[in-house]
C-alpha cells in the first residue's frame, strides 16, 4: 500500500512539494553528505525516498545511477521523475519526513562512469574534428563502452589518429567546465551537436580548447584524471560504425591484464615480447600442420578398424547387408567419431558410435532404406537428448552419461535384435 509523508508545509513551500538540491552537479566532488527526508513512498520493506538534497546522480544521459548508502540502507536505484529525484532502498529503514540522514556514494563507481563519460566526449570530439564523424549515440556498459558514429566506416589509420589525439589531451590535462544556460547563452558556444529542445536549463560541458557539448552526465574536473583511453575496435552497426573503448581505471586494468598475458605467452614460447607475433604465427602454422596430420591418421585408424570389423563379421565386398556395429569410445571427440562411423558405413556396416567425453552419438548406415531418424527419434525423446538426421545418418547429444546410455541401449534393440 502506497504511503506518502510530506513536510512541504513545514519547510515553507506553501503546500507544494519541495525540490531537491542536486549536489551531484553543484559539488560533484562530494561523496558523503547529510540531507533531510522530504517524502517516503512504497512498501516498508523496500522504501523509496525523496530528499531535500542529494549527492546521488540519477540514471540518465546514457549514464547509470550512483549507488551507495542512505544511513545503513543500500541504495539500489536512483531515478528522476517529474523533477523529483527518488532513491530506492534495498532494506527496511525507519524513516519519516523531516528525519536527517547520512548519504554515502560509491566513489569507485562514480569515478568509473565519470571517466567513461569524459573519455567519450574526447573520442567524439576527436572523431568529429579529424575525420568528420558525428556521434549518434553513446552506451556506457558494465564491461565496455561504445560510441555509434554516423559514418559507414572509419579506417584503421584514422582510429589510430583519434586515439593519439585523446592521449595528447590527457597529457595536457585540459580543464573540464560546466556552463549553465541560462544565465549563459547557448548560442555563444561552438557546440559539437545540437542541444535538445524544450529544456528549461541546459548544461554544456566544455573540455578546454577541444569540445563544447550539451550533456547532463557527470564528468571529471580535468582530462588528466582520465589516465588513459583505449580503443578496443570497431564494427558495422546498421549504417553506422560502432566503436568500443575503455577509459580510466578500466583501460589501465585491461592494459595490465593484456601485458601479463603477453609476457606469459612469450615465456612459454621462449621468445621476447617484440618477437611474440612472429612466434605465435609459427606456432599457428605448426598447429595447422599437426591438425592435418591428425585428421589423416584418424581416417587411417578408422579404415583399419572398419576392415578388421568387416573381416570378423564376414561382410562380402559389395554386399547389400549392413549389420549393426555398436561401440562406445572414451578417447574420441565428435569429429573423430564421425570419421570412424563413416569408415564403417563405407565398409558395409551400420555404425552406432558414442563419444563418452562429449556425450554425442553418431549413427551412419550404407543402406538407403535404413530410416535411422524415423526409428531412433522415439528413443531420443525418451532419453531426453537432442538431435536428428535422415534415413542414413543420425546424430544426437545428451545432457549426461545416464541419458546417453539409455539411448544407446534402446537404439541397439531398435536397429538389431542382437548386438554383434
């Protein structure tokens, strides 16, 4: 049941709901503060509160909200609705209108998103200036961030130029300022993109000497605090180019991770970091050659096994009979299983083979009238496996060894009254 406790009259607002002072804009460096409760809404076990002042940034502008604590209650979401900033709490908290509460913002999360947002401005401004690529939208994800540029492609050499320009701006430690319009006039700024219409107050974020753009998100005080920006790559998205990037602490952590991986790979290959690409290329060639050799050996082994089985069963060359051979392998994957089954079918036998390591069954028959799929589907459904095929071929996978065993037993009974 919804309950609302308003103290607007006590605060002198003549019956109207008091507005919230947005300290996340006026004093973005604040990570701790105190405020008074204006209203409490929602169920007692998960209340939603409004405060007369807040340091919690609400979700918007492509940026996720701040998290943290109001008193001892965790903040799970912060939203803005109808001019009100609402804080959703994760646990019961005995609050009433007029109570004073302490506020604590998750500083690491705030810094992470501020770095990402500032990095996006630098990338967008550099892409526009260097290659004429306007930004259509930006996305700030938990793992990586992305910018959609309204151009069909951006060449690799231009991506490198954009990243280098951002690096210079970070080293130069350009000041980041916020302008409010009014009192300032938005027409006095060389805006990178057109401002939204219908806004009573427009926030324009300036990166000194580089960029002016309307934005309601949170940013760093200077580009030096950004530390670094790393472009991960691009891909086509609709008719645009989507660029993935990391900024700040995320970029530094990624650099350390990639460096450790590269150093470890170099040690294992007995080479230096500088020679690692060539060493990896050599190893890739060796692997392809070995894979080709293994495929040939597997075919030869399968043919030998098939000839031995055919001789044991007394199958005449060119005969029409296709006796069932059922086997379970603990040392063959699905690809090797298929090669073995094919050799047996070519030698005149119906193969029903199972890979115990990959929980896969492959059935092949040289007889055009074998009707494998039709005959094995009931057993497949009963065992809880997935698969299918045609008259001469059937393949299935199973969730566990017991299901595979049940299928094999039923399939053997269906395809042959006695197991060879």
